[in-house]
C-alpha cells in the first residue's frame, strides 16, 4: 500500500546548508535554482546600497535572509506542503493544487 505523501528526498540529494557567516557564493549554491536569480538581484542591489551609504549592514541582512530561505526551502516538496497547509489554516480555503508556492507565500 502506498503512502499518501511522497517520500522526502534523502539528505544526499539536498544541497549543503549554509551556516552563519556563509559567503554569498555558498548561499547561492544552497538555494534551489528557481531562487538563485532573485538572490543575485537582491545581493547586487544590497551592494549598490552599501556603496552609496558606506554601510555593509544591508549586505549582511540580505545574505542572512537568503541563507534562512535556503534552509526553509531546502526540501521543496515539504516547503510546498507547509505553505499550502498554512494558507488553508489561515484562510479556511485550500489553495489550488497547481498554485505555485511563491503565489501561496504571498497570501501569507
């Protein structure tokens, strides 16, 4: 008898998780490919702002945000289930099965 939920990917199939103090490159590599361009854009914007303001805080904040995002979205299927369950719990209506996770996240 098969389970209603698909098996989670093995740890070997998932990217390594970036630790605190991770380089931008290691954060980029840990992100799922669908998030990499958004990270690159956010990182470049943070660099521009840091150069303009002479303050690296925004760069560190941006790297930290995306490092946490890599952790949260590491297992895409589990992340999708959690987001869809949260939307259902908060709105009382389940999102459509084919709704992209980023669309569901914006509802939250």
